[in-house]
């Protein structure tokens, strides 16, 4: 039997992010002698599809990022990309991005036709948070779209989210992390257009459909990541929490066993869902309750939850039973 020849050792960089992307049938730039698709191309594909459990961790307002992506229909926030975080090509003379002060972009829950981004005729650049991505890391998908938006001219839209590679930066690499996320919830989608502009064409049709389906939503001011909403005749509070799941479930169980997990008379904890690595508990509210009715109870519950999180004693029998109930209550988003 013939002996297999030893594999050629790479003579260049071997980390996926250090190897340039080339055609799948071209020789891999790492020097292995293999075609790219059989060498670092394979690793690049695997890295691009790897699921990131908490893609928005490290960003100011992580809980709000999750809610804006999953449960809030119409909202915006201002983002700033400092010049030192921009790739060199974005700082070239004549590039649409401001090469001195950086770039400002408006984050939007969703844009017309679910576009990943657009550059309005009045100069405002917008990034769509709820458009589908191409990798397992929404942060990297959004960063790729943000960079692509900086290349658009006024009046142009980004119709498809760009592909990403392991070398594509993440939002955490681009954004000014010292700025809080200043969420502004809207009643409809008029923010798609410059002030005074009339919706028309496909944008007008998309806006009419979106406005007709919007769920009335308000953000609470006393706690982070909590949103009141009204669906039909019922009102709810959906509250994204950044604590690790197991300690948070223990704390919720302690409060439930003590009868302290409500938000006032006529309210009840109904369950939770998980999104982008965070647990999002949900409460049914009293009939006709408005967001202001929940502000003080939510602040009080936050204090009680912090106290419960600080307890390290094992759960009691009643608390273990309560935890089983908390875990079994899975909420389906509609």
C-alpha cells in the first residue's frame, strides 16, 4: 500500500481572521497548498455560522437591544461610530462618512420592506434591527450592514444584508460604547421619512401595512428593558433581564413562593421566553392598565428581585416547587 504523503505545513498566518478571503477554488493564502474551500474557507464558513448566545452583550442597553429586535414594533435610537473605529477605507477623502468626527446612524426596529439599511434623501442614515441576518451572530450582521450603509448615497437603500466573514467587525467593535442607548418608542412608522415628506410608492404601501399592524407599546422609565404593550383588550409587561438565567430563575422562584412576584392588584406573572441569551419574563396586567400604572410597582419589584438575587441559601421545598412552575411557563410571542 502506498504511503500517504505528509501534509504540507502552512507557511503563512493560520488564524481564520488573518487569512484573506479568496475564491473557493483558489489556493489558500495560508500556504497550505490546499484550495481555499478545503482549508481556511471551511473554518471561515463554520465561524460565520456559529451561534453567539448573547450577541448584544457588552453594548450599552443590552436588554433594550433584545426588546427592540424581538418585541417592540416601532422605535429608534441614535448610534455613533467614532472615527478611530471605522475601517481605513471609510475615512478616505470624499467618503460619505465623516472622516473626522466619525459617523452617526439611527437604529430603527424595522425599515420599509425589512431593508437592512437606508440613507434618506435628507442625509439621515438608518440601520434596520429586525431584518434577517446571514450568520449566527446578529451583532456581526448588523455591523456589516452599518458599514454598508455608510457607502450609500442619499436616497439609496440597502436591499440585502451583506455577507459576513470572521474578519467582519461586530457592533461592539464599531460603536461608541460610552453612549447610552436612547430609545424612542413611536406610535407608527412615520420616522421612516424626513419631516414633512409624504409616503408614496413601495415605502408608502409598506408603511400602511406596518402602521395597521402596530402594537401599542411604551417603555418604562423606572427600570431598564421593560415594555408595556396592549394586544387586543389585554395589557402586558415584557421585561428583558440581563442576569444569568439560573440565578435569575432562583430569584423569581423565591419571590413567587413569597407571593411577591406581582405588579399590583389584578396582575400576575405568566411565564417567560428566552431571546438572544436573555430571559424575558412576562406579566398580565390589570384590565385597562396603562404604562404609568406599572412604573412604581416595577421599581419595587426590581428592588425585591435584587434582594432575592443576593440570597445564596439553597431553595426551600416551596421555592423549588415555585421554580418548577416558573420554568414550565413558556410564553409564545404573537
